[in-house]
């Protein structure tokens, strides 16, 4: 059994932003030499998310609108968490969007359904953050 670990680093210049990291994850699988196994990708920060969905710009805008309705960024004082920081909404949005994904690796490739892609979703940007890729298999 092989094991491989890689970090992806991000510095999103806005408060929120989506990055399709599917090519980076597939590259890590090539680097790992694993042809059959599992790939975990998780956000290493409590105000960021990793999830799987379609890479369609209208859907991306829908995520933003939907999340903003559920946990609006402002007014900041609506949240007990906000004091030293102003990111309570990002913590809540991350809970909704999730922390990680696990994808099967088959014949050295991500074993996806139609249209599936892996995204890093920054919810409180403007600083360095990372996601972890962990691959195990043969």
C-alpha cells in the first residue's frame, strides 16, 4: 500500500472565491503512482471548504447567493463570534459546504460521475490557506 501527501496553497484576493482544483488533484495522483485507491482532499482551515459539483458559472453564483441568504456576512454585529474577527458567516458557510471529499482512484484517474469536479471554496480570504491531498492505494 502506498501513501502520498501534498498541500495546495491559496491566497484568494477577495473575501470569497471558488477554485477548480481537479487538475491539481489529478496531478497529485500521477505523482503518487497510485493506480487503484482513494483520494481525500480537505480544507485545512475552518473558513474554507472543499466540495464536488459542476463547474458552471451560473451555479457558482447561485452558491454565493444561497449562502449569503443563509448566513449573511453583514451586519457583523449579528453574530456572537464576531468581536476580534468578522468571519462568523464564513464558519457557518463552511459547515454547509463541507470540509472534505473522498474520490475513488481507478486506473490512475479520479473516478467521477458526469460533470463532477473538485472545488476549493474560500470563505474568508485575503491570506494564505491550504488544502490537503492524501492518497492511499496500490
